[in-house]
C-alpha cells in the first residue's frame, strides 16, 4: 500500500539572536519568568535584508540539496507575515530556487494554522498522483509591541517540508480532529506590523480548541490517547505545550493505561521544545520546528512510534492529526545542523533589537548586506520587492 507523508524537512531562521536574560534585565523582570514561566530562552530576529521569503528559500534550498526537485509541481507557502496583499510569497521563492515554470505556487493564511492546511492539501495532491511531490513551506516573523506581555515570545523561522509517497520520515495517518470557532484572541489588522492580542483569552481559546479537536479526532475514528507515543503541540511559547498536555490529561486521564501514556508523552515534551525555546514563536512553522526538534533530540529510537500533532491558529482553527515515524528516519537529516544554525546567530544588544523592531517598513529602500544566508532581500523599488541569491 502506498503511504503518504513528510519525506524530508528542514529549518532556517534569522541572522540575529536576542538572549532573554538581556531582555529581562532591560525590562526589570525576573529572568525565571521567561525561562520557567514561559519556557523561552532566546528569540531569533531577522536582519534588514531578511524576511519570510529569504528564510523560506534558505530552508527549502537546504532540503532540496538532499532530495532534488523531481516531481515537484506545487509549492504552498503558509504565513501570517505576508509581504504583499496580492502576490504570493511563493513566487519569489520559486524564482530563488530555480524551480521550473510548470509548477503551481500559492500562499495560504489562517494565523499559525496555515502550514497544516497546506500539508493536508499536499497529501490530497499526492494521493491523486503518487508521482507528484509538494513543497510545503511555513515561514513567519512573530512581532508584538515593544514592552508588551507578548514581547518575550517573539521569534522568526521557516520550515520546509517535502510531501510525497513512501515518505522517509513520517507517514501521515488519515484521521484528523478539526475545530473552528470565531474568536478575537489574536490578529494583525491591515497596516499593522505587530499583532493585537488578548493573551489570556488566546491561551483559553487554544486549550478549548485542543479539547474540540480531540473530541472530533475520536469521533472520526482516530487513535486513543494510549496509542499515541509522543505529542507535539504548536508552541507560541514552550510552556503552552505543557498547559496543553495538562488539558489532554484532564480530558483523557483516569485509567492506568491512559495515565502511563500521558506521562510518557509529558516526559518527551522537552525534546520537542528544545529548538523552540531558542527560536521563539515562529507561528506557522512552530509545530513543525517542534517536530524537527523531537526527531533530533529524543534519545529514544522513534521508529514505528505514533506522533500526535496539534496545530492551532488564532482566530481560530485547529487540527489534531497523527503520523508514524519511518524506519531509517535518523539517516535522513543531519541532526546537528539546526543546533549549529542556532549557535551561529549573531548576538544582539537590546538597544539594537529595539531599533530593528521599530524599523520595519514597506517603503522603497535599499537594504545593507548583513545576512549570512544564501538569499537576500535587496530592497523595494517602485513598491516592488527584490531578492537575490548571494
Ligand atoms: N518565575 C517563574 N515563573 C514565573 C515568574 C517567575 N519569577 N513570574 C511569572 N511566572 C509565570 C506565571 O506564574 C505564569 O505561569 P502560568 O502560565 O503557568 O500561570 C507565566 O509565568 C506567565 O506569566 P503571566 O501570567 O504574568 O502572563 P504574562 O502577562 O506574562 O503573559 C502571555 C503571558 C499571555 C502568554 C503573553 O506572553 C502573551 O500575550 N503572548 C502572546 C500570545 C500567545 O502566545 N498566546 C498563546 C496562545 S495563542 C497561539 O498559540 C497562537 C500564537 O502563536 C500567537
């Protein structure tokens, strides 16, 4: 039987890092509030010549260097940091990667959830024609107002995934638990570079969406909690995954078998949080950077293990689905690559970070050369964005 899922996956992030100890000192906050209270240690920050397109192209180029481009006829770009109201960010990525012209590309939006709808659409395309492969990219820059409660949860990153038949990493199973509820927990009005957020409401909306998705997954015939070996959650800050696991225990715990599985899942949350603690929130990419983090950092052999993946996008849409880790998954990727990427970021002072935060603009400009990544945002000329391969 043909299986379909994630064949390969890769991550890219911003040029800079801000250490949350420095932000805590500036804000006069106990650093343990960030490290333990939110579960965050660092945040990635983009350089003036980086954006969602350059990060997306960097992640995809690293992936395609291993897999090649054969069979790719679709590129889906999920983001809530769109750089244009009409043109898909995928058009620039398509050009930067040198993909052939007989490829369809588009951009998808629903807050942090859109990467998952892109993945589901890709599974549909491959199930119609197993010879095709789909490049799914999730890329975002999380920006809140300076001095706001959301500030320490900012971040930046992109994940690229190749979806195909007989995947080498993760077979995606057919059942999904879905939940949609219109709610004003977090959004970004037209013309605003930062999100508007009701933080406490967003946390409760996320947890209610998890309950609703779980219920729907069970109604759809999905696996019981005792049949799921690891849980990976969307991580706006990594403590949120712990809150989610507590909610899952509330709705499924109480039998010896379930409690044992829930404990094993809880013990593994640290592995899925390892990169996210250092990236910050990457919105659409966050669930999938959690997946990479788990695959790279869980000391157990995950071959044949069932992963539960919970995707949440404010506003709100959520989906809970499962996948089976494939034999040989450890040979697919270099498990030291992402840690190296994170270590190599250039450290920012709080003063410089605040300057960069306030300098985001869509006006015509020429950017300085800063990024060490293979792609640059050159600037905007006559309102048109320009990119180059370095
Ligand atoms: N040591 C240890 N822990 C400490 C501490 C200290 N010195 N001081 C405070 N804490 C703990 C608090 O007890 C609290 O823990 P619990 O959540 O377990 O109760 C935690 O630190 C946070 O502190 P506050 O309750 O004071 O909350 P805050 O005012 O700092 O705001 C937040 C937290 C609402 C999450 C805020 O960061 C925010 O608005 N973030 C952006 C929105 C967000 O990420 N929402 C998540 C769900 S929505 C979503 O998932 C979509 C998305 O990506 C945005």
